[in-house]
C-alpha cells in the first residue's frame, strides 16, 4: 500500500502541475505530453465511451484527449487542467481495512501541508467495493479539487484520480464517476 500511496502522491502532484500550468504549453514544464490533438482520443467511438485494455470503461466528455503522465497507466485531460488518471497495484490488508479515519489521518500524511481533506464516501462500482476521497491541493495560489476512487478489484487496487481545477467542473467529474464500469 505504501508503494501505491507513493505513486498516488506523484500522480497527484503531476496532476496539480497540469492545473497550475493550464494556460501553458502542455509539453512544457508540466511534464505531460498529448498523444493526440484535443479533438478525439484514439480508439474512442463517437459516443465517447473509452474501453481500456486495463479492465475499465468510462465515458469521456467531448474534447478530452489521452495524455502521458509519469507513473500513470492511462490518463486523459480536457487541456484546461481537468483530468482523469488510472493506476493499479496489488491489494493489501491496509487497503482492505481502510475507512474514513484512515484517509483523513494516514492517507494524506505524505502529501504535504497544501492538501486539505474535504470528504469521504464508501462506494461500489460494478460490484467492487471501494472508497471515494475528495481533497484539495494548493500550489501557487491555484486551488485544485481532487477526487480519488480506490476500488478493490480481485487482488488489485484500481485508483482513478480526477482533478477539477478550482472546483468549477464537479458536474463533469460526477459524470465520469457515474459512467465508470469495471470489466473484470
């Protein structure tokens, strides 16, 4: 779980850079490279439903594109700093017993003082139990809302991290979450 948390911290910090540099060239200081133009993600039908080889399906909003983010297996962005990334790793006893108190107290401990816990909810997606954790992070006066969905899928943890620049796109984030399906 510590290795997974370390990857999550790196992903969150990388996504925070996206939000802070949203007006800059995406191949510059943010470390994110677009795999395609912002028009349409490869392998996505006209209806926007992306079926990943990694065992999940999600309906992406119009205009989102696939990007490369260090330590993320897959990631997508709208070019304005809002994004979805996916990582996975083996499950363990810490994850299996995690609850709201764990996320408030331990989960964010290594992320620094700029992270503030907002809320927690247990959830189920496609029969897989998990956690939804919402927090904010602030860098250079830019406040970014981050929602993490952590799901136990067989013997793995699927982690979806969604960024919402300045909290203005929660409807989009909620749509991504409600469209999420696990295909295992």
